[in-house]
C-alpha cells in the first residue's frame, strides 16, 4: 500500500507490479477521480469528512485499511506522513512493514537539532548554529552578536522551505523570528526554531544513500539542487557539474559515515551546502525517497523503489548486486518540475480542467506524472506538481539539449501558470525571474549555462522564481534557444 497520492503513488505501484506485488491505493473524497486510484489493484477511501490534506495524515484510517485488507507493507512516498516517526511506529505496531528507516531513525533525522548533534558526533562538518531550539528572541540576538549577519531561522521539526527566514540586520530580526515561528507552527504543529549562520550564494548538494538491516551502507553519488525558488527545489541535476573530485569524495564519505552512525536502513538523502571556497556543511537528512530520486536512477541504473522494497523484505544490498565498487555514473540527468500555479494568488495551485495536453517525449526523456492528461481536473487542495520531466544524456550539454527539445514540445491548455527566465551570469542558488521559462544547467563554478525556452503563456511552469505580469493566452507555443 502507498500512503500517498499522485505521481509518487503511481511510481511505487509500477515498481510493485514489476516485482509481482499487488498494490493498494488510498484516496480522499476530493481524489475520487485521480489517476493513482485507477493504477492500483485495489483502492480505499480514507478521511471521510476530513479536510483534503488531513485525510492523508489520518493515521488511524490508513492503518485500518492496511489491517482490514491484509496489507504486508506500506510505502509512505514523500511528503504527508513520510517523515513521521509515529506513523512508522503505528505500522510496526500493526504488524505492517514500513518501507523506510526504523521509527527511531525517522525520529532522530526528523529532529534537526538531534540530526545536527549526530553529524557532529560522526565528524561531519556543520554550519555554525544553536545546539537546541531557541525559546526567545533574546537568544537570536545573542547568536547574532556572536556570529554576525546574515543568519537564518529554520523550523526544528520540518523542512521544504517552511519556517525558514533569512535575516540581514537587527532591524529585521523580530519580524522574521515571528514569521518563521508562525510558519513552522502552522506547517508542522511545532513552532520550535533553531538559528544558523547563513551561507551566502552556496551550492545545494545532496547525496543519495541506501542501507540495509545488516549494516551495509552505500552512496549513489550526488545531485545538485541549487536552483530554487523560495527555498523550494525546482531543477535537479545529477551528477553535480564541475564538482571537484576530492569534494565529491568528502561529500559521499561523510554521508556514508553519518548513515552508519545512526544505523540507517533503506533509502535516504544527506543534504549539504557548499560555499564559494569549496567547504561543505551538513544541513539535514531526509529519511525518505526524494522527488528528485529520478535523476539518480537515470545515471546509476539503480531502481531505488525496487531497492527500497527488497531491503524492507530483509534482503541485503550485496544480495541485490549493490556494492559500492559497482555503482558508476553514466552520463548526466536533469529533472524539471512542471507545475500549475497562479502568480496572481502568490503561486497557489490553479484549478480547472486541462483541455489540451501533449507532452514532450522521445529518446532520453522520462515523464513521471499523475494528472497530466486531457480532461484531468486540477485540484487546489494539493501540491501543484503536474509532471516531472527527466532528461538523460551522455553529458550535461546533451541532457540539456534533450530537455530543451522536450519542453518545447509540450502543449497545455486550460490552466493558469507562471512563466520564468533564468539569466546568464546568475550565481548558484540565486532566485531568477522574467517572462520566459528556462532551465539553468550548472556547467561551471560561477557561470551557469542556460537552456532557454522563449515566452510561454498561462501554462504549467518550469518554476524558477521571480515575478512578472501574467498573460491572457492559454497555450504553449515555444521554440528553444540554447545558450551554452
């Protein structure tokens, strides 16, 4: 059973079908017509009478469905309950295998303060910050006096950019502390914050790890997730371009070291910031499958969901043929997220029916989607992701060219969206914006090469930040320009 919805539920169902495993979907009252319900062998309603998101967070209903229908294992996907230790524990108590780390490891990794302490104990470098959540604005003042500005507030019990505020001066401190606390409380039910020194213009590099119950841990190299909007990843690239080989070794070695420190099982991601001097700092561990796991699969030829399921069955990594010396990088992969967002409503998901949908496909292109088809109803209640577009090529320029061509082939009508442009010379991780869609491919230490798609109009966007006026047109008409 997949305790999730949308494209990640379908991704897991496909893996299960390939392994000869029957699949079970759950769906809310608002999701009765969604594709993930149709892709499973069985599907059951949960959260009757609850709010749309709360339905997928209602642990008793999910466990009830699992027990009543003889479910052997639950895959949490990403988001929702995927990093909730109480859900992992509830599965275990019900005699249902949780496809992920143990409840205790999920708890440790979900607490950023404890994860930070574990990283320090493992000898992994961390950004200067508080050792425990702060309880007052006064503590934030003291930290600023010691380390100077800029600093960043982060939610202690959640991620995804929520509860995260950068502060550049004392004048901004109180307002951002209050906002960060409120955001964290609303998103995670706990407003606890900790404070770190803010690393300016870093690269955001994460390492994919995989472990089994016998203590075997390996890495599947890194992904560059530096292109973000509002601290949310929008384009992911594997491997990271122009990454110093010695730095790559340090990143992967530290990731494995931390995973061994906590006895990590199943798939996870260790995230780092890399500053302009090539120094890396641990941020957090995501104890689940990532949205961007696709690019790692493309360059390593390892099906991460297959591996997750086999590990949960009790098989060892060597039994699966997964040994560190056998994991090799094969070319480059890039992922863009196509979303339905309305800039007039602060980028909230747009609603409506997709009247026309034609995707970009062909050699080297993978599409992971759930609601990307003619007649699909786009709901305002959930994530705005429409389809993930993954391009794989022999190197970064080849993958970028394939991505540009695929994006140019898309035709979507019926939903509003935002269009953007990345501009030459922008530093890594900086917000970008304008009247075009663009894929920024990090092919140099300071100058990203750009694959630009000229103006789109009111269509699902390849979101790279910024703000500009919306347009009245409703169809994609593009012709790609490559600036390498």
